C-alpha cells in the first residue's frame, strides 16, 4: 500500500538526520535547545515530519552563515533576520577608520562590519576618549 501524495511524510531520527545531512546528536541538541519542535511520540515510536526537516535546514543555513544559536532562537521567535556577513578573502576591499584618542592610542574600526552608523562611530570615539582620559588621570 503506497502513501497518498498529500499525506505528511514521517521520518525516524536516522532518516531525518540523513535527509538534512546532520549528525543525530546535533538534531537531538537542537530539539533540546527548543530550536526544533519535539518529535511526535515518545522513545522508539518517536517520528519527525517535513516541518522538522524544514526547521533543521533553516538552522543549518543560518549556522553556516555564522549566526549564533542564541540569535537563531530569536529569529525563530520572529526577530529581524540578520544581514549575512560578506565573505572576506583575497581581493576584498574594506575601509577601516583609525580613530585617534591620543598620541599613541588609536581605535581601529570597520563601521559596516561593526554595524555602526556614522553617528554611532562618533559616539564611540567620544566615549572611548572620555574613558582614556579618566584612566590616564587616575592617581596610582
């Protein structure tokens, strides 16, 4: 007897792990963290569906892009999607700012990668400069 084409697919843990190309241990870990729905059923009768597979593929994609599991948890709860970092390699051009706090003291920053606006960079410079002055003026 064959399954109806519209019937939900059911997978064992082994089948699911093979389908999404992840170790079983990783699948279990993601379930434990609450990133993936719990399986349907208990112990040996537990099974997974296409929904579980979709969740795992999404998590796998985000992890491969460098997104932390904590951030993924937020994304799964509806937080704004991250902007994936641009790959860095030979030929990559980046513009770095060197913020001079004092003679011999610089703060180097790439604002785009740091996710800072020009106003935020100026605020960072002011705060870092104030912190440097406080430290330099402290009595030993």
